[in-house]
């Protein structure tokens, strides 16, 4: 099966039923994320699943702002975070104990021992919402299904895959029965059963139309607009300067005495921002001077 050079998400629905879906496949956008740091292949795969997951969630949660999934725990993986904004810009990072040997197949429960997932919805204008998800299963897909069951109370199924070159995901959700044009009582069980036969190479190696035809060639599937997705970091010199200024004049002065300037690396994109004493003094006055 050939390698797809696609970076897109597409919504679909089934005529005469109350089931909707999303499918995402990412190539360059995913590789731009994992190349920023030397990840072991098992972590590249896990991070890829998180990237595919945030893309799926972002297209379901309709907000003008940023959606993120953050995993925190006490195993060898301390933090894993992916974000997507309203312009389909993706970014992500993983931090782990590099002294430990990473298993070839990662169990989320073991990697995040005693940990949890935080799903954050941050509108540009409005109140931030956070949902905390317990690690109820060994995979991210199982945890997300639990999240949808609790937060939206809508039955949902998630399939995720990543191989270090591509990542992809498939999502199905059963909407309230009144949203169906006709009452196909068996639709949810039938459609999720068929989706459960999907193989990783199909999830990563077929475009959406091909994948859905292979799974649902006897169903009436309606495809919607394809949305492009790409890597994009929200860092900037001004935002980084704002973070530096939050240290306060005394904290900035201490760093300048020790280092001569303040250097900040963006963990997501590896961009470096340096602020010298002259620049900071102009903003803070004499309080930042070291002599």
C-alpha cells in the first residue's frame, strides 16, 4: 500500500441514520512535529496518535480558539501535549525520562503511571473549559471514548494509528435519534462493527473515499468538504517576551547577572528567542540593570 502525502481531515455521515464520522490522515504535518526532537520510534507513534486525536477533536468542537490534549503522569512519560487552533495548525511535544528504555509497544497506563488526560477548550473570547479523563484503558482511543461518554453523553468510537511517517484516525459518533431522517435502529452497531475491521495499513494508506468504500461499500455515505491541516506554532517574539516579563524586574536582573542575556527556546518548534540587557532595560527601566 502506497504512502499518502496528505494532510487533511474530512467529515462524513450516513444517509438515513444518526451516525456521523471524521477521518484524518497526516503526513508532512506529523513529520514536522516529530522532527523537532529525537524521539524513539515508540514515542513517535504515540505522539502521532495524539496528533491525529487532537485533529479529530478540533473538527468536532466548533470554537474560535485552541483545543489541546495534555497527558501528565508519573511513569517514564512525564508530559505529552498536542494542540490545534481554528486554522487547523497543529503542534505537539513529548517529554520523557531519557535514562529509561522505552518499550516497543507503549501502554498509556504504564507510560503515565498514576496520571490522567486533560482536554482544554480555550476560546479566543470566552471562558476556558477543562475536562479531566481518567486512564481507563491502555490506549488513547479508549480514553477518548470515555471522555465523549462523560462530557457529551454520546456513544463514540475512535481508531488511531501512527508509524513514524504518517498518523491517522477514524471517529464515529451516534447523535440523538431525532437527528436521523429515518430510524435505522441497527445502524450504530452495524457501522461500528464494520469500522472495527479497519487495519492500520488501511487507516494510513488509503484516502478517505477509498477507506470508506472499503468499509462501507453497501452503505450510503455522504462526504463533506476536505479541510487541509498543517504544522504551525503559535509562539512569537512578543509572546515570549511577555513570558519573560512575568519574571519581574528582580528575577530578570538575576538571570542577566548570571547569563548576560535571557535565551528562551520554544519546546514545540525549537525557535530561539534572545533578549539582551539593553532591550530589557528599555522596558523595565533601571530595575533590570546589572551595574
